[in-house]
């Protein structure tokens, strides 16, 4: 499977949409990170079009996901009082 993932990664990298960064490929699940803020409808349309293109040109079973973004405020609350 690692060879398949490496081959898929090489095929995917040149097709990445603007303002995105490759994070990881696990099986057929591709995770991207947004490099700049983008309105939700625009981002959704871009990601769906990218997934369609990947399925046409690379592998029909690929799925595209965005890296989950943690809630910074919640993290701050959890860290209060923690001494490093």
C-alpha cells in the first residue's frame, strides 16, 4: 500500500488548487490545508471540483477532506493555569 500512496501523491501534487497545501494521504483519503481564508461557498465549490478532477484523472475512489481546525479559544481556556 505505501507504494500505491506514493504514486498517488506524485499524481496529486501537480493538481492541487491554489491556496491549498497537501497534508497527508491515508489510503484514498486526501487531506488538505487552506493557506488563506476563503468564503465557505467558494471553498466548497473548489474542493468538490478538485475531487471530481482527481477522480477523473487519478483514481475514482479518492476523497478530499480539509484538515480540521481546532477552536483556538477553547484551547486557550484549557491551557489557563498550566505552568510550563
